[in-house]
DNA sequence: TCAAAAAATGGTAACGTTTGCATTTTTTTT
DNA sequence: AAAAAAAATGCAAACGTTACCATTTTTTGA
């Protein structure tokens, strides 16, 4: 920059202003600087700038399981708002490895990003975050709480009510022998969905068969394993509630392998309404989350946080919707 | 840091060393500093450090279409090597918007990351990159060339040969009326696959029906549209070669909607062998790319580049494999 | 025990910007 | 045309760290 200034015959200050507030330099000067910049192929060192200003214009989205198509939709919402507010979005896959946690914690603590959105990630940080004197701007999407950082603002649907709605749909079709495939152990998200399932069953006066409640790790493979286990049990269920669509895909595969047909022999209920739900054979009945909206609200919330505004409403609940397709049918006989 | 140094009764240099090369400070001093750091909840400002050292330890993967499950697999490979070499991986969705291109170009040009992996992204940079005096370390995975930056090192499979193999498989089953769903217009990747298709047809002495060659944008929706178009044409094909698995999913949905059955009425061939291929009904015959391997090699290559090594072999071809499942069957009657 | 070698620590100048304040130039007003 | 106001520009001090070199302390060897 000094070099540019010299060649253009102005001061570094002016060159700096040329980049940050072009209107404040006279148009004659501006074009002179522009010319030199062009010619020298000069780009200002953003690290130095970030260092000086203390902000980067970068927001990191920490995702656990970047492959989940539901998160892809949330990301779309985030990206839309990001370009509106001219933030740059970078995605980081959450890593349970302690070293990786340290690394990420250090990353935000040292202000390498202006803020963080946690997308279904439970606790990607090390303890040093809690011990820190200031907590950086963080917003949680979809997952409820980070242990040790309970008061962070969050955006999500009412998973309990949605889990209940999903189950009720199956009950209304006459199903009583219903299985439920949940998520990982520690996930609050899927535990709430499962609790919705239990509540709905209870209200219907039915007992939950614990052998039919299996954890599924939110992946296709998890769904497969859980389904296999459930199908092996005596007295097969007539419906399975999968607490996300990926696991429903796994269930489809296992059910086909077992020679059963959906929905004739067994009804399948999903959760998330990913882009795959519609094209599965048969199309999947599921709970639709307003994924993009979650992303949008999440980023807006984060920006208020970054600007130092007080968040009056730390938990924002958006509405879900039951989408009935062909994977669920009335109980036969 | 100055504050820590004062409280601990040492110099800032020592505190700096405590963080970067703990072995070089006496254990007594080390524990003294550690104590103060702990107590004050101090974390070194990484921006300042990056600024000073000129490197960040961050590698950005630029992906076009982050939702594609194939890329997820490549990412897995990248992440594995990254933790081995202790790099931090951040993902950036490629954006065709000119402002976004500028932003990204500026990002790398100003050394905010140590290197870039381009994952199926065609040209996410603005022209200022080409005009720059130094090109930063960039490696291309899966896509062949970035216009204007022709000599960048790349890792991918032989898409021409793989497209040919896929088509040959269909030919061997007796199919002759074969459709082909390609990718976006400018994509070299899918054009090569399509060319493989054409070559195989030519070698078999068959003429390609141009009405059955449709672009598909590599998405489920693109696959749907293309399939719909093809099915509407007179004289239905007996097989469709989709140049990625996502589009095959779209094809499945449209074929089901048309009341046809796979593979009885029509065979479907995919490309990528994503995790969905196996659980589709019926399971999809496809070309397997060694996705994780591509990611691993890509990152290794990038690291050599970062370390300033000369790349002797700028194009690394890894091997593909035909995976036969149930979506393709011999031509009936 | 002393000299020499090695290890540990400290002082200070960068790194490339931005920013507050001072100064100069231009424009406006009377 | 001069004075006042406004707009442009420049100067120099930060920002928090690291790296070179110098200095002090500790260890080693005779």
C-alpha cells in the first residue's frame, strides 16, 4: 500500500480511504489511485485490516453432519441473509475430537470470525469458552442448549409438539403398534421428538413397547441398523416413526430387504421434509421444518448480537407442518 | 499479552513463547505463566498472529452445491488429512454472483487462508485473481480446469472413460435406445461424461438421439425435468444414463409418476455412488468415484503447494469402478 | 572452582492497516 | 475578493503479535 501511495503520489491514508470510503477522495485522485492499483495488481491485506479493525466480516456455521440435507436447506436461508448483510459465510464441520474443539474455541475466542451459528451441533467447544471473560456472539439453530452456555439465543421448531403431531397422525390412521427411531444419546433435539411420541401414545392410552424404541444416530446407516433390530423383535410394529428423514431412508432399505412393502405392510413417518422425502418411493410422509426460515432468523438474530443489542427473546420458535404423502396408510384389517 | 506478562513477571516474548514453543521456557516459568493465563482467561489474538506470521492454518474448500452427497464424501477425506496435518478446514459455498466472486477472490488474495481446494466449482473467482502477481495455492478436485488458470494441479477420475464404461454396461445388457442426462452447460466434468457416452455409442455403431440428451443441472429437480422431457418424446428410451446420482433420484420419481417400473420398463444408470445409491428402491447401478481418496490426495497436493514445492504431476487421475445394482437389467424381449 | 557452552529470557523493531487530529486545498458565502 | 466553511489530504500513532539479536542465567566440563 505504501508502494501504491508512492507511485500514485499520495499518502497511504488516501489509498486506504480509496478502498474503504471512495466517496471521501476527490474523483481525480481516485482515478489516479485506481490506475496504479490496477497496474500493480494490488489487493489490500485483509488480515492487517481485520487486525486493525477487530472484525472480519466472517460468520462461521458449525454443523454436525454436514451431509444432512436438512442442514443444506438451513444453509440456504443463511446464505441469503448473508449476502443481504454482506457477511461471508464459512462452514465448519463439528468435530468431537478434543483437539478440534480447542482449535475451534480458540478460533472464535480470538475473533477470527464475528460470530457463530451452531447448527445441530451440541457442544463443539472446549471448556475455555465458558471460562472466558466475554462470550462471543453465538446463536443456536435447531438444537436447544449447549451445556455450560445455557442462555444462548436459539431458533427452532417445537420438537415436542412436532413429535406428538407425527405420532398422532399414525394413531389416527389406526396404528397402535408404533416403533420410534431416535437420534444419538445426548441429542436434546431428538429426545424431545421422542418425548412427543411418548406423550401422544400416553394420551391415546397406549403403552410404548421399549423394544421398539431404538437410537439411530440420525444417519442412513443408523436408520438401517435400528430398523433391522426392530424387525427382528417379535410382534412386528405396523408403523415406524423416524426422527429424521435420513433414517427413514435407511428404514426403507431394510424394509425392502425384509420383503415388506410400504405402506401396505408398514407405515413410515419421517421428520425434516428434506428434498429426498418427495422423491423416495413411495414419497415420504414427514414433518416439515421451515429450514430456510430457521437459517434466516438465526442469522438476523446473530447480527443483532454482533451489534451488541440485547436479545429480549432468547428462544424463537417457528412453526412446523405435517406433510402427508404415501408412506403412511390406514392400518389394514 | 502484555498484561499477562506483567502479572506473571516475565516479558511478552516469554509469554509468546509459552504459546508457540512451550519447551523453550523453563518449567517453573511455564507454570507461572499458565496460572496467570488460566486466571485471566486469556487467549492470544490469532488475527494478530496471522498478521505477523503471514499464515493462518486455514484451508478453504470452495464447493458448488454443498448439498451434493458426493462432495460430503470428498470432504470426509479432506477432513481426515486436515486433522493429520493440523489444518482447519472451512467450507465456502460457491456463489456465481459477481460481488461474491470478488469477495472470495479478495479473501484468498489477502492470505486469509493458506490455500484453496476447488470442489466441482468452475470459476468462483473474479478476474483480479488472474491479474495478480502471485497465484495463491489452489488445487482442483473433480473439475478439470478453471478458465484463465489452466495450469492448476487437479485430482479427479477419468470422466471420459467412466462415462464410456457406464454406457458400455447398458449396451452389454442389450440396450440401444439410451438417453443421457448431463449437467450444467459450462461444466467440463459432465461434458466429459457425456462425451464418454457418445464415444461408446459410436463404437457400438449406434446413433445418439439428440432429443434424448438433456442438461440436468446436477440436482434432483434437474433430473426430474430432464426425465419428464425425455419421457414425453416419442419412442421411449429403454435406459437412461444420469451423469450423477442426484439426477437419478429425480429420474426415479418421474418414472414412478409415469407409471413405469425400474428396471423392468427402463434401466437407470447413475454416477458417483453416493450413500443414497444403495438405499434407493431399487438400489442404483452407478459409477463409484473414490471420493474420500480424491479429498485426501487433493489436500496432500495442496500442502505441497503451500510449502512451495514444485508440482511435477499437475493432473492426478484416480480410478473409478462400475457398481452394478438392481436399477439396470437386460433389455426385455 | 572457573571458564565455556548452552539455555532461558528480554528489548525492540517490524508486519500493513486504520484512525484521530492537524493541515492544506477547494468551495461557498458575504 | 476576502473570509468562512467544507472538503481533501497527510502525519503519525496505534492494533497484538513474532523474530531477530542481545543479555542474563543456568548447566556442563575440566
